[in-house]
C-alpha cells in the first residue's frame, strides 16, 4: 500500500526520530540527514525518492541484505526501514552508505507509517495524540512539581523545563541548552525558538505565587509541524503546572513555619537539653551531634521570604554535605553537618561552597551572608548559629567583602557586632586579648585606659601616674602582641569594647 501522494510537507529523519510514537525507529547506516516527500509501505513503486517502510524483517543472509539495498536504490528510494535492520552486516551497511540509502531499524512499522502521516498531513491527529498522552500523565498522582514534570516529559517524549530569565528552575527529560534558553522570548504568551538542531515551545506560567516563569518543551530534530503542536500541548499543560507550584508553595511555607519555630526553640535553649525539642529535631532529621558550620542569609532590602527560603534550599542541594535551613524572621538560618571531624581543607571547601551559593543568590536577590565557625555537639551548633547571625549583621554594611562575613576570618571585626551581650561576644573578646593576658596583664590595663582617653598618650599617662614614654612603649607592645592597627577607627572601637567586656567580666 502507498499513501501521501500529495504531501503538504516533507518529512525529515530528525523529526521522525524525535516523534514519541515512531515505532521504535533507530538509525543504522547511510546518510544521517535527509527529507522525503513520499512514504510507501511494502511497495516498490513511488513517485519520487522517499522512505520505504517494510513490515517483513530485514534479511539475515548477507547476499540478501546487499540485494535488498541495491533494489531499493534502483527504485529511487532514499531510505528504508525494516524490523531487525540493526542486524545488517558490515557489507550491507557499507553499501547503504556508498549508495546514499539511509538504513533504519523499526520495531513497529505501522506506528512509523502513522507518525509519517501525522507529520505530513494530519497535524490535528498529532495534536490529539499528544493531548491524550498528557491526559494519561495527569492520571498518575504526583508527589511534587518535579514528579509532575517527570510524568509529563515521559508521556510526550520530550524534555520539559520550568525556566525564568536566569535559566532553568527545574528540568527533566534532558538539559535545556543555554543558547536555546537565550533564544526564548519571555514577553509573548506563547513563544517558539530554534538554535541549530534544538527547538523549544514555551508558554508563560500563569501563577499567583511565582512570576516570570515559562513552561518549556524542548528537544532535538523537532519539525515545524511538531513545534506548532507542542505549543498547543504546552499551553494545555501549563494550568496543571501552575496549580502544582501553588500546592508545593503552601506545603513549603507550612514546613518552613514549623521549622522556624523548632529552630528558635533549639537556639533559645543555649545548649541545654530538652527532651521535646530533641524529639522534634530527630523527627525532622536535623542532626545536632557531630560537627557544624552555621550560616545566615539576611536580606538587605525587601525580599520575598518564601522565595528566599526556596532559593537557599535549592542552593544547599548543590553542596555535597548534609544541610538544613529554616526561616528566622526575614532571614534564613541554617547549618552544614558532618559526622566525622573535618580537616582544615574540608572546612575551607564547605565555606567556599557557601560563598558561591551567596554569589549566585546575589544575582537575583540583595542578601548579605554570615558564616559561623566550625563547632561540635549541641552546644557547638547553638554557638555557630549565633555566630552566623552576628556575622550577618556585620555583612549588611560590608560592601568591600561582597556583603559576606565569616567569623573565622573576622578577627577584630567580629567585635564590631552591636553591644548585644550574646554568648559569642565575650569568648571572642577573650580570644582576641589572650596574648596580653598571657604576656603581661598591665598591658591590658594600659590599653583600656588609653582607649578610654581617646588614644591620648599624655592623658593616659596622667590617669595611670606613669611617664608618657612608658605608656607609649606599653601601647606599642600591646599592639604588636595582638597584631592590631590602632590607626583604624574600627579597630580601636573593637578593642575598646573587648577591653570593657574582659575587664568587666
């Protein structure tokens, strides 16, 4: 039988290979590109060079294989598909290549014939097929948005992505090429794009909770007919995707709210044990034993709290270590956990990973970040979380550091935290001034009076009853021991607060 005597469009190999119902078509040998105006099934007559679809298996004997390829070429066919054609010998493959005949393997020939018919003359049938597959995908319950996109991609046989102007937010069934993403128009309701062999159809996502998103169906070798059909199908899928986004958003906010309450209860214990809090932490999978590095992301302006939690959670998934985070007011507070004590190089690796996460977030959000020191156990977790929150306060105004401050690298700046009286201030002050206490306590007393008198040598000498040269020598020695630059106003303020904290403790 033969059909498609007056074709509307030609069929190319790439579009057939990308068709979800092509009967299991696979390339075997010969030219890998080509287009055909004629398709014939089990016939040796055709008006113009085209595709011959055989329903009988490809011959097994080498001489029969060679004979079939020659006969097909003599009848002006440019391509042949047959069941078991992948078993063609090297001679038949070489001959097909030399004669310019594309050799294809197909498991279900009549499905391939129907796919050809759809691509040529029955676009409505192709659309109906896609819509039917989408409807069947909706019958399967989806655990979340990622699960739903996975069902849809498997059903239509193409990649699916949820994107914003920055790139893919979620994708499945393949990876959306950056060049193709760049070619997508975000203003129109429906948009199609092509870059080389890649093509995409997209629609704007009508979501009350997330703006600037598009649902994209993409793949290689998609014909214009398929692309038009996929535009319709993408529009049909979009409402379900938007609804799933809202459902996941509400679930995430409920989870985030309970997480915030639990984290606040834990931090308020200041290292003390509470059976109820421990049980809730365990049920949520939050590790309190082991080794921890706290961090906090704090917005420097108006930032959507839900969006910040979602973005931070996504960034943490890229770090190859156990990580937890929860809202803390307008900020997001969290920590990395390890079972075994990390080496110094591992600590730097994790700190760098957090730094990169902050840099990526700052592309779309104006946020500062504080990173605590490595601590162990429950009390250590409380301390590193407090350090991270304090460091984030400093980071809010530290443009020179990219609005990121790490306690381990703060030195004197750690003491520039507001005079909060929290648990991290006094230990930091004692650590900073330890060289003075160990070398000569009188140096600490002299430095304190020196700072009380606005760094005046003569005023300090008068207050202590010492010679001005003695005061100058002591101040110089104190400066050497703690490695401080007393010409810096920030440094003087930090030391002033530290001296008062330590001498008043």
